[in-house]
C-alpha cells in the first residue's frame, strides 16, 4: 500500500513530536465503502454552473484513518495553509485520471461496429 507525504510550510512541535511532514497511507475499499465515508468532495450543479462541494468532516475522518505520522493528536495546530495542503492530498486520492483514447490498432470487429463515414 502506497503512502503520500505532505510537506508542511514550517516545522511544528506537539506532544513531544517535531515534524514538518505528514505521511498518509492510501485509502482502501474498507476505508471508502465499508466505513460508509464515501468521497470527501462531490460535484454539485447550481444555476450558475457546476461547483465542487468539499466536506471537512469527511476529510477529517479520512485523516484519522490514514495518518501514519505524526499522531492525529499532533495536527490540531496546523496553519490554514498546511491544513489546505493536507485536504488537497486527501481529496487527491479520489481523483480519477482521464481514460486514454483507444489505440489506433483496434480490432476489425471493433471497427465494424463503428459507423463508417458516408462516401457521398
């Protein structure tokens, strides 16, 4: 299972820990689905266009589950800048990369099912 390191803007001291980096592990199916947490952000449609809604409570629940170091009790004093960096990394676990287009060497059965340009 992979980890992500969040480099903080400064060094913090809390509960006898000194740290300038937060380490998170990747969320698992158990963390996302079995726990019922779901995604920390969602797209919402509004009259003025789509917007992303971010849920701080869900982000905090993920931080509690995924934090490898320092301990959760140490991060309460993070600055707004570092809090947002941590939020960005948690939300980053849930971004899906775009699916790449099919390769040019598709099979003939795939080609046959695609509409062909007209020769008119």
